C-alpha cells in the first residue's frame, strides 16, 4: 500500500487533531501501513496507542487489538468513539456482552464500519470468535502490553502464548504488531519469538528521562523521620510514597498526617469508594501525598508529580522505572528517592518462597539487579539505561548529572557502607 506522507499527516489531524507525530510514531504508522510485522518499544506515555489506531482508521477492514485489561480497553474505545461520528468505529468483544450486543458488534464489522475491535486474549481463544474473525476482513492484529507474553515481564499472562496460533487461524498473512513499555532485551526476545515475528521491523524509543533525579539512601530505623523531612522540604508539591505492604501504607500515612502533612493512603484493601475518593483528592490537590502500594499508579496521569519515594525497594528495576516514571511527566522536576536495606531484599525473597521454582529463579535474578542498582557507585541513569539495553554516557548524555552518585561520589560510598551495617 502506497501512502504519501501528506496523507498520514492529514489523517493524524483529521482523526486526532494533532499537528505532529510524537517520537517514532510516524515511522511505526508507515511500517504498519506497509503490512510489516512491527515491534514497538516505547516508555509509558510515549504514545503507543496512536501507532496502531491511526493505521487502523486509515485502512479497510478491522484491526484486532489485544489488551489485557478490560478497563483499559473500555477507555480506549470511548476515546476513539469520541473522535469519530460513528459509534461503531470501535468495539470491545468480551464475555460481558449479551447476545444482542454481540450481534451488533458483528454486524458493524461485517459492514466495514468497525476499524478497531478490542478483545481480551481469553475471548480470542473461543472458537466461535475465531471462526467469525476468519470470515471478515482483518487489517492487522495489534498486541498491546506484549510483555505479558514473557515470564520475564512483570505481568505474565499464559493466554498471550496462544495469540500467535490464533492469528494464524484468523488469516495466514495478517501483520502482527507487538507493543510494550518493557525494554529489557530478554523480554524483547521472548516477545519476538512467541509472536513468531522474527524479522519484524523494530522501533525502540529512548527510555531516558533526563528530568528525573535518582537517589538511593540507606534505610535506617529513622526512615520515617527522613521521609517527613524530605516532604517538608518540598512543601506543597505533589508526591507518591510507595510501600510494600498495606499495613505499612496505613501506618506511614498516619505518621505523615500527625506531622502535619496532607497525605492519604491507597491500597487494594480499601473499598472502591475510598480508593477513588483518595485518588481524586490527589488529582485535585486537596492532598499533597499519596502513600500507596503498587496498586496505585496504573493509568494515573498527574503531570506534575514532583517526587516518588520508595519506602521499600521494589522487586525489579522495571517496577522501579515504572513507578519513578510517574514523576515529572510534564518535563519539570522529579525527584526519585529510594530507601535501601539488604534486609528488605531478604523480605522480598521470603515472599517468593511459596512460588514455583522457575518463578523463584526469575524473581531472584531480577532482585539481584535491584541490589546491584542500589549498591552501585556509577551513574544510576547509566545503570538503568544499560539494563534496558541502551548505551548512555553520563558525561555527554542528557540528564547525565542527575543522580546522587554522579553529584556526590564520596558521600555515596559512605552511604553504601552504612547500608551494609
Ligand atoms: P502509551 O500507551 O505509550 O503509554 P498512550 O498511547 O496512552 O501512551 O499516549 C499517551 C498520551 O500521549 C495520550 O494522552 C495521547 O493522547 C498523547 N499523544 C499521543 N500521540 C500524540 C501526538 N502525536 N501529539 C500529541 N499527543 C499525543
Ligand atoms: Mg498503552
């Protein structure tokens, strides 16, 4: 298919109202329009959805989009419908639909109205759905959050392993597009292999976040007081404090409140109403700080989060990157402060002990990287980017001086020694 550059830009404007592509989007769109298998690696917020939505809207037929979370699919479908006058342009196909609704979805697809069909991987394993999709025109299949296919990813979903075979059954020559924000070379290999897209055109954006400052402090028994001091030095700014356990979240939120800090707790043990009220308070800036487990953050888009504190060190560099990545989305200051004690690593190891051996081994390997990161004396940005397979020179690279090791080399060594005591 031949598409002039001007057509792509016109379509971007027409469907999304944007004047410019972000990062590698244009190249990705062209690759998909040329019916290549395509692999897209971009950090969260990089604009991956548009990479497949735009070519889907521009082409005949329906693009099948596989996504692991029903809530995310609904959001996307609503957003696409909001851009178009035609409600049937995007649909979700899942087990929650009744017969009439399924009929409507299928009619819209058959009539060529539906450009994007979002499906959960479970629904795609159903024969009747596969048979139906075989019988209609499919433009391509996009696998969002493609890291779910890998045991090395943070969110392994066994059903993702079938997608390759299902795509084959739906059509022999359907282009497959994998998209992920997981940048480790191991996960990438897994994705390519399991989707069967060797030779896919690969587009990888930089994972550098030059405006984030990375700092690791030894975790002592005075950690709470240290956090309070830090927050008070950053009075009036928005921040997130991550803790491992719900109990710790509750305790720390209280300690902060008692010390005059406007803070609320957030974890999956709170009822839905409290959770959404606390989240709203944070977004509306009625409170400055959310103390949370990792349950907080998925899909939270507050651009001016000024600090992310890890009261407990996370279980992988990926998690650390994702969680710290919620700071400084607007490009402004973002201080990422993690507290580290080897004791906490042992705690995390203990959590894994009930799991299958293979999973434990992977968990161990991921944890060892966290230890190496916490204890390193080299540029933390260099460490993170290297972990993601990206070369970085902190003398010349953007944000090269934005971490404790580069700024205060000596002090850091003492801190390291203290952490071992
Ligand atoms: P990802 O899936 O990579 O995390 P999203 O697809 O959710 O990212 O996009 C993140 C944000 O970027 C969205 O608010 C989206 O509207 C915006 N965005 C995407 N592409 C562009 C663009 N070309 N110009 C301006 N904003 C864009
Ligand atoms: Mg996305």
